[in-house]
């Protein structure tokens, strides 16, 4: 009898020991996260407070941009002294908190936004997104010789929603920290330029009547082509409140296209790698390349689900506003983590080509984006 009872007792002891070990491992991991989370959280807090400064707001420099700048400042000076202790938490911030932040970003949107700009607005946003990203890939990789990952990240930031799109695309592209930072930097440079150039172009057009562009049409043009949401608001509000309202809605519809974009991009990258692998097996130049598995960006689906929930208006406005504040903090922590692990030397090594690509895309967004806006408007009317 004792012979049969002994194995069961041993099994219970083993199970208890295993559960205790897992619990201990989780506590150790949590303690390891804390220093890095405190560091990225502190940088995020400072950046959020600085983002409330009027002059910075008026120039489109929000918390996310400031967080990566502050993160880089710390990362290239004193971070090496504490990197060993904070590395786990910093990595957690720029990977896990980023994806949670992208999911909660859906609370900024509703499906009703689509109805507010009409199908013409949706068509304009879709055409601008696909054409800009296509130009980024072709010109970046085929003409300028930019690394594919860098070209794709710059294309995502330029064609969708700036830094948030760059961060969301990074897990799919599997970009390096310096590639992400270069892409975000181009968004800051040309998005800031757009805030001042777009109103100037509007007034120049109003003076010489080159094309018919009402304040509402200008708002749609700005929302479908300017990089960041804050930059869209600044560039459109300089004309009128009507222009700003239309621009923000157009921009939100463009942001909503982030999820399907990531799904299509992941499938395309997987298929492209499969093709290269087939060539490699035949003795071609792709021999030895590792196959890229399909990366399912589940956080993008979560983003759509949260936007759908927000569209039902089930949550009190106060709750939504509070969660949006939390989301801003999460994304700021992710940007801080990215900045902390980015070295200026790596950006210098990227050279002038990524900036040249961003300049080409900026010119396309103005000229090609205007042509798309005018063309779709002509078809509708």
C-alpha cells in the first residue's frame, strides 16, 4: 500500500516545487524589470510635462518626440553606467509596453470617423498611403540604396501616422533600434516643416488661384498627407477651425488603416522571403538566407477591436480620456526605451540617404498627395 502511495506523494511534492520555482522566477523577473521601468517612466513623465509647454505644442513637438530625444540624450551619456541593471526593464518598455500602447491607441478613433469624411476621404487616404509606401520602397531600395528595413520604416512613418506607425511597424520589419530612430527623426524634421509650409502654400494658392482649394478641401489634403496628428492640427488650424476639424478626421481615418497595412506588410515580407529562399535553393544569390516566418501583428488586431469598442460609446468619456492619458505614458516609455538603446554613432553611419528618401517622400506627399486629392474630388463631383 505504501508502495502505491509513495509515487503520488512524490508527484505532489514535485508539482508544488515546480509551482514554487515558477513563482520565484516570476518575482525575480519582476524585480529585474523595476529599475528599467523606473528609468523609462521618469523620462516619459518629463517628456509629457514638457509636451504641455505652449511653444513646444505650437511647433508640433509632443511627448513621444520629446521622449525619444531625452532617451537618446541619456542613452549616449550616463546610461552605460546603469545599463546592466536597467536593460531588462528598458527592453520590456520598448517591446511589450509599445504593443499595449498601440492597442490602446484605438481609443482615439471611432468607425464613425469614416462617415464624417465620406468614401472620397477614405479613397484619398488609401491612395496616399499605398502610393507613398510604394515610393518609399522603390526609391529607397532601388535608387538610393537604403537598407530595406530603414526604407520600410520611413515609408510607414511618412504614409500613415508618424512615430506611432514607425513603432508599430518595427516588430513586423524587425528593424534595429537605430533604424527606428532614423525613421522617427525624419518624421520630426519633415512633419515640423509641413506645419509651416502647408499654410504658406495655401495662402500662396489663394493669392494666385492655381487650384481650387476650399478650407475644407485643404483640411482633407493636410490630414491625408502630413505625418503626425499634432502636426496636422497645427498645420490646419493655421487656416481655420473648419480646416482643422476636417484634417483631424481625415488623419484619424488614415491612422485606422494602420492595422490592415501591418497585416498586408507581414504577409508580403513572408512571401518575399519564401521567394528568396526558393532562389537560394536553386543556387542563386539568396543561398543561405533564413526564411522569414509570417509575423502576425496581433496588437494591430487589438487596435481594431479597441477602436470598435470605442465606436459603440459604451465607455464613459472620462474613462476614455484617462485611458488615453495612460496610453500616452506607455508610448512615451516605449520611445524612451528606444532612445536609451540608440547610439548616435549608429545614426551617423546611416548617412544622408535616409534623409534624402524622407525628402523625396515629403515632396511626393505635397505634389502627389495634392494630385490625388484633386483627382478624387473631380471624380466624385
